[in-house]
C-alpha cells in the first residue's frame, strides 16, 4: 500500500465499476493508496496508477461493500443448492437402504432355490435308482 496526499475529493470517478476495480477504464492497473488529507486521514482508496484527474478513484470500503452486496445473493443461492444437495443425499440414502433390503431378500430367495434344487436332484436320483432297480 502506498500513500497519496492529493485531494481525492476532486478526482472521485468510479465509472460505475462495482466491487474491487482491477483496472481504470483507461486500461491502466489500479492500486490501493492511503489518504493523507485532513478530511480522510488513513482512509484507503483505489486509484489509477496514472494518478490523473478523471481516472479511476474509489474508496476501498465502498468497493468492499459492493463486493459483499454482490456476494450475498450468490451465497444464498449456494446455500439453497447445498440444501438441495443434502436433500438429494438423504433421498439416495433411502434408495440405498431399500436396495440393500432387496439384496438381502434376493440372497435369501437364491439360497432357498439352491436348497430346493438340491432336494429335487436327490429326489430325481432316488426315483431313477428305484426305476432302474425295478427293471433289473
Ligand atoms: Zn486511468
């Protein structure tokens, strides 16, 4: 941060640039200076590096206020998106729980079918043996 002792009130020109002004409309970068005037001692401000009249001049606290004002709706939108995401996660947890229960039911059904298949094979074998013994 540099200091500047010029009379800032006669050079105020924000050009409706909201927030932190990276550049002056002339294309030159801005930097932060500190006012050393009696009216605004120690008050930081952005200014075009050319330091010419009718180039960018903006109080830092005004730029900060605009940044905050512009950020608040975005924060509210992000908060809504986060809440939607949390809701979606809860919904997906419910789906996962249902799928896990279905997997358990399916495994039980498969085991039951395997037991019945083994029993059927044993029965068929016994019938085959009985039939063969009767024909011998
Ligand atoms: Zn400029």
